[in-house]
C-alpha cells in the first residue's frame, strides 16, 4: 500500500513533465530548418530518439496514473501514430519537409520505448516479488 501512495503522488509531476516534453518536441520539430541546431546525427536517428523520449514520457505517465497494460498497449500506438502523422503533416507549414522515412522512424522510436518500459516494469515487479 505504501508503494501505491508513493506512485500516486507522482501523478501530477508526471503529467506536467509529459506536457513539457511534448510541447518542447512540438516546438523543436516545427522550427524552420535553418534555425535547427546541427547535432551531426542522421535525421532518422533524431526521429527515433525524439519519439523514444516522447513515448517514454507518455507511457510512464499512463503507468503512474494506473492505466492497465492492455489499455496502454492499445492507447500508446494509436496516440503516437496519430501524433507522428500530425507532426509530419504540419511541418511543411513551417518550412520543413514531411517524409515517410521520418514517420517510420517515429514509429520505431515508439516501439523501442514501449519495449524498454515494459522490460523495466517487469524487472521492477520481479524485484518487488523477491523482496517479499
């Protein structure tokens, strides 16, 4: 019961952190391309890394809010898929280019984040059972 109360206290900070990450990512992906700081990384890698961050923030927020695993598995791909499409389709309005390769990289980042989060949660459950 103590663990539940500790996790419950993280709900608001998790939601705020998730919103900050998403707003920051939206602004960064919609800056005109000449204003983007060069990181010497491939565009596809930047998309994968960006969507790992976005998905992790969203996924962990859902965990903290008590959304069950099945609903997370259904909700995250739908939300991230729609947002990824929206992200790509609105970039031309800001002097950027939409690309299928970027969208597929977004989805790959989402899948990697979900897999990593589930592995971490499974490990936490195992450790929790071992402590009993």
